[in-house]
C-alpha cells in the first residue's frame, strides 16, 4: 500500500478535480488537475497558472515542505504566494 496525502490521493477526488481550461493566449484546450500549479498549452507553448489551484493544505499540513519539493522549487514558491 502506498502512503499518500489525502488531498493529493486521487481516490478522494471528486468529478470537479479534473477540468479543461481554455488557453488565455490562443484558446486551445488544456486539461488541469486540481493540484497542477501550472501547465503549458500544447498549441502555443504558453505557460500559465491554474485558475482553480487547490493547495490550501500547504497552509496547515506539517508535510507541506515535502509536497512542495515534489512540485519543483519554482512552482512551489509561486503557489505559496498565491495562497
């Protein structure tokens, strides 16, 4: 059995945890998962923030630093600023 954060474990996600957003630059469709800080558009290559980012647990979870290490330092720092 793999140990996982309940907020990141897809077994606990609802139907609204994965959604499509139109690229603000070209209008292309981009699939986001609720915990993706950023994505690049396949059509134009533009990188932009997930408008529905759900990382509220970073404010209170004692393991938040471990999660942000997995996200990558640049995205983790920026996502903390958004909270």
